[in-house]
C-alpha cells in the first residue's frame, strides 16, 4: 500500500480510516498512513529513549521503532499488546515505526458530517468520529516516533 500524507487528507469527502483499540478506548488513523498491520515481533530496548518507545524490532529488514501507543496517547500502557500498526514517514530507514495496539477492528469510511472537532485542542487529535458503535477518536500518527 502506498503511504500518503495524513495531514494532506481533507474532510471534503469520505475518508477511509483504520479503527483500532488501545485499552478500553477506540481510535482511528487515515488508512493511507498505514503501511501494514503485523503481529508483534521480538524487540530490543533502547537506552535514553522517550518513555513511549518500547524499543526497536526488525520489520522486513528495517530497524523499526516500537511505540507504546497507550503511553503516547496518555491512556495508560499497552506494552503487552500483540498487534503492530506500521507507519512509514519517509524514505529514510529510520522513518519506519510501529504502534502497539490491543485490537484492530476494521477499515471504514468516515463521512465528514460525522466528525466533531477535537475538544482536546492538541495537534495529534483530528476529531471525534460518531459511529454506530460509539465514539472513535481520530488521531494523526506523528511524523516521527
């Protein structure tokens, strides 16, 4: 799958997103920002890494930063999660990273009429999506881990 620029995606029309769970919370990201979803692999810790970085793992021959998504999003910790959503932010090898998630739910279309502005006022949260299953927080993956 080609990697797109999630910041360039507009809400002028329907947008495909990947819904996933971290703890009891549901989130989504623009599908074009996702390279692949894989099972967690062995990782090595990194000294002096930010608290949300679990370590690094090998992903198709590329050293990939493994991120504790729950800690990154300030909703606890999911360091035992077994699914990894892989993102590639550029052409450099160190621009590949994976978010640990507890569950991957589905790919779905988001209608802009169902998106409310983020009440959080941070740059990571794009908005709140109203779905038949409840509310989903739409987040933008960081441009780097």
